[in-house]
C-alpha cells in the first residue's frame, strides 16, 4: 500500500502535462488571431480615411506702402491742396496684413469759394489657413463683406453699385451722396480683390462758400484711376521682393569668378607647401 502512493502521484503528474500544453497552445493561437484581426481592422480604418488636399499657398506675402501706392501726380490731381503731400498713414499692428493712408485738402478759390477733396486707400491681406481655406477664398469673402458694408453707409443717398472692370481679379464701385457739415458730398468707393488681397479706395469732394461741387462723374473717374494704381502696386511689391530674393546674372558671374579665384589660390598654396624633390 505504501508503494502505490508515489506511483499514483507520478502517473497523475504525467497526465497533467499534455493538458497544460494544450491550454498554452490554445491561448497562443487565440492571441495571435486577435492581433491579426486588430491589425486588419486598423489597416482598413487607415485606408478608409480620405486624404485632405493641401490648401493653395497665398499669392502675396506682403503689402505695398499705402502712402506711396498712389502716384504723387494722381494725388496732386485728386487732392490739389493736400495738407500732407505724403499722406497720413493709418495705424496698424502688422503692415504686412493691413495698411492704409489718406489725404485731404481745401482748395481755396478766393471769392469763388473752396473745393474740398478727400482720398483714402486701404489694403487687407489674407493668409492661407488649413482650417479657414486659401488666402484667395478668404479674400473673396472679405471682398463681398466690404461691398455690403459700403452699400450700408449710414445716411447715404442714391446708392448704386456696378462692376469696375480692369481693376484686379474683380472690382465693384459704389457711389452715393452724403450730407456732411451742411454740404452734399459726392462719394465713390472702389472695392477690388487681387489674389489674396482686398483693396478699398474712397474718394469724395464738395464745394464750400458758393464753389461748385465736383461732379459725381469726376469723383467716380478719379476713384477708378487711383484704385487701379493701388491694385497695381500689390503686384509691383511682390515682383520687387522676388527680384531681391533672386541673384542677378551679373552677381552669379561674380560669384563664379570668386570661386574660381579661391580654387586657384588653394592650388597655389598647396603647391608652395609641397617640398620639391
């Protein structure tokens, strides 16, 4: 009886070994299958996600100097006796994003009275943004909002809006009359978009002490002329910046000659340093 107990223990131990192996094998297969299924699921999810198209880069990265965006001749023609010939710059925390300038003056005609003129120009640049869209798209939205704002000018009378062809990518001119300081002013505002920049130019005038006020037609003509110059300066500024960033052919040749000279000097220095046999 005492001999049968150890023998029985050995038999039970041997019988347990296959069971453990089977359990381990099943556990291993189960984990492997789960990992494969998880991998297939994540792969399918990744492939199902659409690739977002990159936002188009903004065309312009800077703005012109607002006070020089309109030629001196044009300023003199539109505002004959401007208080400040160079204009008064508007405040801005970042001139590469927002810039403006204005001129005003009273042209004294003696006994015939005086003519008053006011001219202003403003630039707003929109950058491309992954969330908000391209600079051009954002500028188009800004352009539409600015037109609506001009049309809603408080106190304006006989308001009218029409396309202004030949100015930027798109432009609209808004005209109206506005009574100020007891006189009727003729207004013309041109809102234009070029690429990712919106330009807003306003020109107005009136007559004092019996002087005949400028005609609405003359105000409109002057506003369109100045707006065309201002929009053109956006392109001119970009072209100037690109030219400065790209070395000219002459500079490239000078650089090549300098490199050649340096190579010759290096060769000469090397030969002098090598003792003759």
